[in-house]
């Protein structure tokens, strides 16, 4: 793998994870309305989530700015430069969070992973963290992942 590649060319990027009460699928502009409603009503909760405490996001944005952000994430996914998944409630299908898998810039880790769930789905945070941690170990080519632990 060249230094510019985040994942090897032969690696088949997972398009879906079904685990417990949620399903992960690639985030795209088709999720805009639900994604915007999910994070914009949970900003304080997200900032209190491990890994997000000092982040500048979420911040005040319009729905159109959010759509452009989702288009950027979808483009990163297609170029294999980073992978963002929407977290859907398996029963109701609505957006309850996101998972971001991007190259680490610290020189120590292969990838940095962040995730959040809405305030109303707060009880799922640790379950999501465990499911994603297992998924990364079993299905992804990373050896050293920076993903803020949960209690």
C-alpha cells in the first residue's frame, strides 16, 4: 500500500454492518433531512461523547450546508479516502448517529474513528462502540486504530 492509499486497492470496503439494534450504511445526501435533524437536536450530547469534546463540529449549519458536507463524505467514500456511515435504527429505520473512519494524522495510528448517537439513542453509544471496534478488528485492514473508548 502506498503512503497515499488509506486502504489497499484489493480491499473490499464493507457497505453495510448489521449489529444489535442498528444498521450502518454509507452516508450520503439522501440522508440529509434525517441526518440534519439527528445531529442538530443533539449538539451538546455529541460534544460530550468521547472523542468529540474539543471538536468544532457539530456547529451551526443550514440544511444545505449539511447536504454539501454529506456530499463530501460520499465523495471521500467513493475515492476510498475516508468512510462515513450513517447509523440507522434497525426497527424504525431512522438516523440515530454516524461513524467516521479516516486516516490518522498522528503518525502512530492507521485510522482515527469517531462515532456519535443522538441524545434519544444515548443508551446505544457503548453498544455501537463495541460493534464498530469488533468490525474494525475483523473486517478492516488497520493494525492501529484511534477510537475513544467507552465506559
